């Protein structure tokens, strides 16, 4: 298949491109390489995919030296160029991952979150519609499960009370996806992802900041006096799911070709146990600072894990990696690479 991956220099984007190349697909990746704090990490990920970072220039394709992969520095907000790219290259599928993330950050930049996550998704949907793309895949987030949703989170929960602009922008994008599936018969699959981690993770994600703080001897602040439960999902499980979904676009007679799945390991993990697992592999003590902040006040839930019944029944797939097995892989990667191939 010829596939467009947006957000290709990001954590999940990098792994997705890598996996799809290995599966024999031909890939074009786009990313605007935003955020000066993380641009070096994004360029390292791209160089691992055979892209020479020095050759990157706005809207000009750079060919990988090792794979069927072209990278273009392009913003999903640039509707004209996004439409042109899709019209010219006639992709079989679009995997739309580009986004800005983070509940706290989103409260400082509400319009940017809407412009990129919501309008950017609209641009990609419109490009898919006009170019007759056969399957549109979108990653939403567990954060859409707002005030009215309780663990384990199910797809049919009421998610119309988002608690942050990040959540609201993703929920709005989900609704646009449904609208395009219904109105234009565009096959769409959405994964609502729950706390994904693995090598080359996002620096602002919990696993990376935990590993960083332990390594640097800095305190790790845990809100709600240390009691939080999360569904940590290993990257390989997400990649397997993407492959399953890509090969199985939804076709339900008489209904829009639309499928939405909650994707997590479906195991509630106390946040402090997750920290302890990283601490053990790093072989250094974590300094925990319990903080009384109520998660709701910063757009977070106390307990959050996925009900994956729909994923198992409709897609015949379920994540398998337990954190006890996967965290040592992640933490060892961090130990081997932090201050060697990357810094934060
Ligand atoms: N990692 C997780 O735990 C998690 C959980 C839930 C949902 N998600 C979703 O998965 C997707 C990928 O997440 P990630 O963890 O890889 O994040 P990431 O920040 O590592 O990757 C996102 C990429 O999108 C790019 N991007 C941002 N704005 C852009 C724009 N306007 N045009 C083009 N590119 C742009 C960024 O440069 C970045 O490389 C996102 O949509 C995110 O909301 C991730």
C-alpha cells in the first residue's frame, strides 16, 4: 500500500513508519517539526529512518537512504499543500497522528490546540475525501473520557464533557471523523490511545519524565497524594493494532464505515508501581513528592484504563504487553541512550 503518515517525526509516527516499511509498504511522512525543545529528538528519529536532517526544507521531499520512505516538512494546517500532496500521490490510506498533546499545555494554548488537532484533522479528512483515499486512520486519546466517564472506559461512555482543550480538540476531531464517514462514505478507524510508552517516547510523557527525573536525581511529583491509576500501553501493542486496523476497515451494512476502539492493555496500574518498575531497571532511587492537587482541576482523571471488549470482539485483537515485561525494555533503552544519543 501507499500510505501517508502525518506526525511522522513523533514518537508513534516514527515507530509506525518503521513498522510499515518493514511490512513492505511505501510511505510518505509529513511533520512540521514544531517545538524547538523537541526538534532534535524528532530529527534523530528521522535519521534512524534514513532521512538526512540537513536536507530537510519546507515542502520539499527528502528520500530515505534505507527504505521506501519520503519525508516532507509540511504542516497539516497548510490545507492547500496537504490537498495537493494527496491529489498528486493518491494514497491508499492516511494514518493521521500529527497533533499537539498535553492537558496542561493545552490550557495555555487553546486556539493552537484547536487549529492543529481539530482543523488540522479536518484538512486531512478533506484531502482523503477529494483523493478517494480508501481508509483514514486517526489517533484520538483516552483524555476524551471526561467528567462523566469512569474506569474502565468504554467507547459508548458519555464523552461530551471534556476537561481540557486537548480533550475537547480531540473529541471535536472524532466527531468530524464520524461526519466524514457518514456523509462521504470514507472508511475511518479511530484508536483512543491510553498512555503509550516505549523507546523514543515523547519527553513530556509520564514514562520519559519519570526516567529523566530518576536519572537526574530530581523529584517526581505525583498528584492526588500519590494515588493515580493508569493504563500504560506498550508501543508494540499499538503498532500491532494499527496493522490489524489497516487491514480491516469497517464495513457494516447500512451504517457509516466508521469504527472507534479504546486501545490500552486494559490493566489498572498504580502510578507508583510504574515508577518503581522504572526505578528498578535504572538502578537509582526515585524521589517521590506527593502533591494534593485534585486531578480533575487540571483536566485529569484519578483512575483511567480501557475496556477493550470492542477491540477484541470486532477487530479480534488485544494488547498483550504487561508493564512488568515492557517497562524494563523501555528503561534499559533510556539508560543506554540518554546523554549518549539524545538529551532532554
Ligand atoms: N503517546 C501517547 O500516549 C498518546 C496517547 C493518546 C493519544 N495519542 C495521540 O497519538 C498521536 C501521536 O502521539 P505521539 O505521542 O507520537 O506525539 P508526538 O508529539 O511525539 O508526535 C506528534 C507529531 O506531530 C507533529 N505535529 C504537531 N503539529 C503538527 C502540524 N501542525 N503539522 C504537522 N505535524 C505536526 C509533531 O511535530 C510531532 O512530531 C497524537 O495524535 C496523540 O494525540 C498519543
